[in-house]
């Protein structure tokens, strides 16, 4: 199933065409970009431990390892964006055929957030004399929660660049009928105006230093939701733009200690203030997607110190996530009639199955004997047929219980850095229970 979806999302011919359309300084003389993407995808899916290992196992690699790494560290960010957005467009018809639900019927949801890559190893010469952490860059990601796909991505090599500026090229592709949601970091006039100018709508949490208001209307009660009470007002900002501000008074404070949240939106009145308050909670789905990227896939390859190489590693993990998302939807649809409504497949367990069976499949079923599907309808039907052979229990998601509240208090640095023997602590706890 993974091989089928990979061929649909990033076929070699299409990847090389994207490379030719968007490349600036690179050339495909001996090493095709599709080969680079294939090798990085194997690393992101956990099928190979490193790019070095993937290259050594590859058949017919026509260049040296040094040439491969030179190619990787020169990958242009514009090329990565075209790769992510194009592959998502190629997978969307298959997902539509498999069936999907809509959080807000009649609207395409777009959730925006930034993902900063962690510090890498200091293998590059200029980094070895630096004492601080080497941050290779970040990406502003656009996530569609209805499709469970990353549909666009803007990578930046400079880790200190502004996310508020980085999101503007993404908003240039917004269109009417789309609803963009973002955290308070993006609550600036240039961002909100850029979104509205495309005809799209937005829901953004208000920043503590939000843009200056020219006029505020009277508050109007809008009822209550599960988390608290809601009211709204009309606000006017510079340029004569009039938007809605929704206030949510929480019954209990959130993790940050906030008891009141404010959201700005230009949605029409057909979408109520209560819906706006509820919709913003779906913004957290992108946080869950980032967590799955880090825990399930190799989205943070610390050995790739070059910014362009590290961003290529992250983009490859995003591609792998989109592939696993299609597998997840296929398995859930195949077993929907036999499983309870609360049953959900786990991307983690799906990835484990892929890793355990991939090597054997490569031996038993070489690429020249592997039949592929050329249409979205044919691919969806074949995925469903294969998914019915999977045991639901083997890939079921295990919901975690409620978090245990932990007291938070100031701790001296010396105490935080001490260590202890786990075995001795457990032994002492066991003896205390007996007494």
C-alpha cells in the first residue's frame, strides 16, 4: 500500500519535471532529483537509518556519496515547496474517492503554524568553533485537517527569520471559500489584510499587543459552548476594514493560565460566534500533526547540518506523513462497518508495519513486477482491498488516559541537574507500600 501511494504522490517522472521547472542553479546531469527524493523518503519512513545507508543499499547509484551530499545540501527551498504542494494535489482525488468528512461544510480549512528544526550536529567546519546550538532553519506549514494532509510549506534557511513575513507567500495562494486559522503570532495587519485581499476568511487569536483598533462596537451575547461563554463585537482597524472579535470566557483556565480568549475573524454572519470559538480548537490538530512527524517519522535528521539539507529532510518527512495519512484513511474506511465509531487507526503502528515488511517485499516483489495504478479511482479501490487484509487490532490507536496533574514550582538549578538510581527509587517506593 505504501509503495502504491508513494508512486501516486511522487512518481519519478513528475519529480524530475518539478525539478526542471523550479530549479535555479542545480542541474540533473548524472544524479536525478527523483533519486534524491526516493533516498530521503526511505530515511523519513524509517526504512533506512541514514542517507548514507540508503545510498549504499541503492542499486545503480551513478555518483559517489560525496556528490550525493553535495546535491542534497544545495536543494532550493522553492523546489521543496513545489514538491509538497504538488504531491498533496496528486493525493487529494484519492482521498476524495475514499471519502472524508468536513469540519465546516462548504469551507476548505487551512491551519498555519511554524516548525523550527532542532539543533544539528556541528559537522560543518564553520560550526565547530561555535558554542551555541546550530539551528538550521524552519518551515511555515499549511495543514488541511479535513484531508489530514500538509498542502503547502514555506521553508526558510535563516532560523531567525520572521514567521509573520514567511507566511505571506503562502497566503498569496489563498482563495475564496478557504478558512485560514492561526495562532496569535500571526495577528498582524499585513497578514490579515493579505488573507482578506485574496477573498479568503480567517480566524486568528488576538495578540496581547494586537493591531490598534480605530473603533469598537458594543458586545453582544452569543450563548455558550462546552468550554465557556461567548460574546462578540464589531471592530474597525486601519484602512476602514471591519471585522468580528469573538470573546470566549473559559470555565477553567487553560495550560497557560488564560481564562479569556479573543479571536479575530472576517467570516460572514452565517458562521456564528459559537462556531468560531469551537473552530479555533481545531487549530491544535496541527500540533498533533507535528508531534506525529517527530515521534513516528525522521523529520529531524541531526546529522544534516546544512540548512538546505535539513529542510529537505523535513520536507521528505512531510511527504512520508501524507503517504501514511492516506494509508490510515484507507484502513479506517475498509473496517468502518465492522468496528465501533470510536475506532481509529494509528499512524505509528502503520509505520511499524511498513518498516517490518518493506525489506521482504522488495525481495519478493521487485519493482519491475509491481503493478501500479494510474487513476485515483483504481488506486482507492485497490487500497481498500488491501486494507481489508489488515487486522484492525494490529493497527488500532491506543487512546491515552487523562494527564496526571503535576505541581509546578521553582527548582534550584543544582537540584535539577542531580541524578539518581531508578532501581533504588522503585525499591524504596515498594518498601514504603509494604510498611
